[in-house]
C-alpha cells in the first residue's frame, strides 16, 4: 500500500475528526498532527454520520471534511482479512467495526491510532494508541 501523505504517523479515529471539526477538547492536538495523518474510508464515513446525526447539514459536513485534506485509505479485502484477530474486541471490549478498522489500518501501516477512547489502550491489540484527550470514551 503506497501512501500519498509523507511520513504519516497517525491513523485518525472518528473521535479525533469530530473533535477537530467541532473544536472539542483536544482538537489542538489533532490539528497539530493533521498533516501527518491518514484515515480509513470507514472512519471517514463514521465521522460524517455522527456529524450529520448531531445536526450538521450533509453538504456542509462534506465540505468541512474534504477541507481537512486527509488521505483516505480504502477499506479493501486485504484490510478486512487483516482485521480477523481483532473481531473478539467487539464482544470483549465493545470496540466497534469502525474502531477496529482504525486499529487494523494503524497496525497494517505501522502507525499510531489517534483516538479519545481510553479503552483502546486496555484492549491488547498490539497498536500504539495516542489519546488526544484523557478519560473520555466516545
């Protein structure tokens, strides 16, 4: 998998994107890492869904997310198979498909996952987790 982003360090979870767009606690840390970050197509879709559900007008949400100019990594068959050993996290740690997509992509690219979800640090998945804010589950 060849990346367009030069030397990325992070794969963003939807919590990071939403915090950035809404300027929630910790958004400054996400903003500082934005040019060294990528996102999975699944996490982009989740970010869009949550922002619209929170009252965002769909076209405005799209413009805001596109303006971030994040490299979006397609979720493909290779990544789907690479996520197989994280499936149990769904029922043991309550980690959603989108969360597992972020963790899988981070592991696949050997990058850190950036999130607000402190439960990820306890899950034992072999991925470095960077919390942009403490003590808050999404």
